């Protein structure tokens, strides 16, 4: 069986308010990846455009972007699974390449969230939940994840300080990432001192510091057949395993509240396809839209047993020098979370790590990397495993 | 000339802001008006749905009947919102929550009458119909 490779990765800087249009924003990530892969637009046989709708005015962005990026007359596809859109885009690109339909496919994720106010964006994000039966109660993403945090604390004795430690780790590495929207340090005291902005309540028990920041950004991953990868690329990174899962949108339809069932199912699939287990992973990017999300990811991915995620962060096992480095690029918490671009940015970090090109955040000689990317409040789960 | 069919928009009355106007489960609003909370049951296979749905994916049929939610559930989790999304700013702070009734769960809000200090995961609570200050209808959870 022939393999599928990532031959180029790129992303824009993640910023609070991008001073340009969405097609120009998409160009930034695309240009970065195309330069990385040393390709010209003629080499790209199809594009996959990934974002969550309703944050900007452009309808059907795929066709508009394909023209702006010079990818006419090649076909383009629009993929949406909320915050995991570009990981789902990778899954589509993998299928296109594996089927032999296309040999080189560009997966472009983007989101420009700054065109609408924060309250409006919260309302739109809330509508990523069940608009018929949940949204009329006034739901927001932080409150849903807060319910998971509360359940995790009640079941296992996880503390607010444990969650704060995850924010401190994210900021440790966010300071080193010149693409991150938040590059300041964060201390434990920032989240525990009642007068500190970071400690301010958002949706109990989560505080300002437990939440990632909205950002504008784009990312791009170039996917290629084994033959093209060997022709174009010095250091191809191979897609070893892909997993994807869904569950009930309404929390009433779920049974698990101390973890995300989609992450458990997607990781089971991905580990099986790759023929590896959690202990084989050398570096991971997980979907830390909130601190509790990273804590649950440790457990859902099998890096720790249920309720034991806190031991990893307390012992700094998920720092760069630890046994399983997680989000050493600052994660969503510090890098920022431009919905549709996030998965591609996570993949970029892992690919750079596996190529030994991650600079100041380089983990020592990793062979296997994992990306955990969640859409909505655990509505969609994607886990992707990569190897050198 | 035939009279134009009247559009059944009863569901617009559900919640502080309703994002749905047309649904085959419109009767849910009538139950709320009578002070009842209702789910549906598939008459073919017996599967119980809350939130209610008109269609059973197991039987691929639309042969459901309403049942009234009675008794109490246990509080699975909750969160107090300090900020609300657009349209809900006048409601904050409020607590969203999930109750486990055993054969189904209910997502909703905890009543303002329950002091925050009294709320704990695992406590028994029950859902009751509620009229909001703006005249809209929803349901809230109170102590059993």
C-alpha cells in the first residue's frame, strides 16, 4: 500500500484583528506552506478549504479562494466541522490522494473572527451546539466546557490550580512562538489572585485564564502521494493514522462528562491504523480551547489514566523535556484559536517537530507525533498520527 | 380561493431567544403552557426521547407519542455564566445544567431561586415549567 505524506506546512501569524480580507488572510498560510514545499500553483491538483461558517460575510469561500490562490481550474472542496475543520480537511485530502484521484492537495484552514463583536461571536459559537433545545437557554462554549470541568473535579478531585498549571505551561511556550497572539508569561498567581484579570470569572469554574483567545489566522498543509512526496520533498512526514468520530450535539444525549467520547473513539481508530499505542507518541498537539480540554485530552488519548491527568501537569511530564511533551507551541490558549485554521496549525507544529525544525521548542528527536483536534464541545473529534 | 395555510410558529416561544420556529415538536410549547414538560416515545420500539423528537431513527418511522416528565433527576453538572451571548445579556448571571433522569437527561437552567451555595453535583433536582420575564417559556431546575 502506498503512503500519504505531508510535504509542506504553513500558517499566518495569529492576530487579534487581521487588517485584510479573508482571501488575503488565506493567502498568508498558503504562501508559507507552498514555499516550505517548494511548489508552484501548477503542482497543486486540488484544494480543500476549511472553516466554520458565519464569522465573515463571504459565502462559499472555496471558489473565491481557489481563484485568489491561483488554483484555477483545479477543483476545490469546502469542509466544515467547527474547530476541527482543517483536521477533517486533512482526512478528505488523504482520501483524495489515497484513491489516486489527486496526487497533491492543499488543505487551507482560515477564520477571521474579528469582523463581529465578541458577544456576537459567542452567540454564533453557541449555535454550534443544539440550537433547538440548548441555545434558547443562553449557552456559550466556555460554559459547556465548564460543565465538563465541574464534573471532572467532582469525580476526581481535580483542582483549579491543576487547570491553572496548564495555562502556565501554554504561556511558557507561547512566549517563544512568533506566530502566537498571546506572548506574555502567565503565573499561577495570575489565575489565583482575585483581583487579577486572568482570575476573573467567565463561566464557573472557568476563569478568563482558562479560556483561549479568539484570533484571526490561516494555516495550510500540503498533502501528497508517496511518489510525489519522494520527488518533491527532502523530509516527507507520513500520515500513519487517522481517526474521526461524532456524538450527540445535545449534552442530554451523552453519557460521559469527565472526558470526550469523540476523542476516545478517534484516538482508538488512529492508534489502530498506525499500529501504535499512546506510549509510542513522542510529541503531541491537543485541542486546549480551555484548560480542562487539555486535561481531558491527556486521559482520552491514554497519556494518563482517568482522573490521573493532573499528575502529568503537576510533574511537568507534558513540558518540552518531559515524557510526553504537549502543546509546546503555546497551544490554543496562547497561540490563539482561529477556528478553521487551528487543526492545520497543530499539524504544522508536529510536522516541524518531526523534521527537527521546531527551533526553540524542538523536542528531542521525536519519531511519532499526534494531533488531537476537537470540533464544538466534543461534537466532532479528529486524531491524526504522523511519523518520519 | 383556498385560504392560505397558517404557519405554525409556536416554537418561537421557547426560551429567552428561540432560534427555531418550525418543528414537528411544536406541541412541546403547549405542554409548557399547561405547566408540563414532555418528551416523546416511539410507539413502535418504545425508545424514549428527550429532548423530544418526531422521528425514530431506529424504526425509520415518525410514529411517536408524548409523555410527561415526572419525578426527579440527579445534577450531572452545571456552570454559572457571568457573560451571556447576544440576546441574553439581561439574563446574566444564570446557571446552565444537566439533569440525569435515568432513562433520559434534560439540559436546561437552574432556577434563580436556588442559592448557588446549595448547588452540588449529584444532588436531586426536578425540572418545572417556567415563564420568563419577557413572556417566553422555558423550564428550570429546582431542588427536589
